[in-house]
C-alpha cells in the first residue's frame, strides 16, 4: 500500500485538493470533509487510469510537516 500526501485548501466558495505526487489529481467540495472524500476517490481513479494506460505508478515522495510560529 502506498500513502500519498494530499493538500486541501480553502478557496473563496469551496475547498480544493490536490496530490503533489500525482500531477493532475485534483478534487473540490463544499466542505473540508467532502473534499477529503472526493480526493481519496480521485486518487483511486487516477491510479486506475495509469494502470489501464500501462503507465508507471509514481512513488509517494512528498512529506508533510507543520511549523509552529509565534502568533
């Protein structure tokens, strides 16, 4: 099993998500939870398409961390 990082951002009217290690794999939703669900489905769909096309599955290399700053 591979583990891909996802990024979910607040847009003006919704939320948007992308997967840095899978270019073109994106999703949107009205809420954070919906967007998280949608991007997980998008990952499965994206990987399925790569397999069907005989293309290599990218390795997950992006790491996520947080930095605390005073404020």
